C-alpha cells in the first residue's frame, strides 16, 4: 500500500514559480511517479512523469520547457518545479504512482495551484 501527500500549492502571479512536493509512504521501489492536474469542468490532464531511476522523464505538451519533474528516492519524494506559470495552469495537482504500464493505482489528495493574471 502506498500513501501520497502533496504540498507546495498556493497562489502565484502569472510568470511566477512554484515547487510542488509529493511525499510517499509505503513501497514505491521501481515504480514511476507522476503528476496530473484537473481544472474545474475539465478532464484530468497528464503533466509529467519520472522513472524510478530518474533516467526517463515525460511531459505534457502544455508544460514542456516550463515544468521539471525530479525525485529523491532516499526521501521517497517527487517534486514538480513549475516556472513561467500561466493562468491556464491553475488546477488541483495530483501526485500518482504507476504500478504498471498506464496503471496509476495510487493517488494523493491533491494540492491547489492558483495563478492570477
């Protein structure tokens, strides 16, 4: 069983930066981890993911070049550095663990990101 707790969300002006953290308890060994987001009235959107070894990272088209995902396996924590934030980045951001190809079985409770224009 894995439990995930996100933190770091908040209110930021457009163009600003935020760093989200996701602390995992339980076994995440060998699992990829990722971030998703969901804005009101919209579908959940893939943001970024990172392999266990941090050798592979993937990003949604809307955040490429602005966001960076990293992980610290010793701390069982994954981070999402968000730069050049835009109002359309506002959403609840969720951390998740991928236990199999496309199987995101564990989710955090989410952290709100608000971007003012």
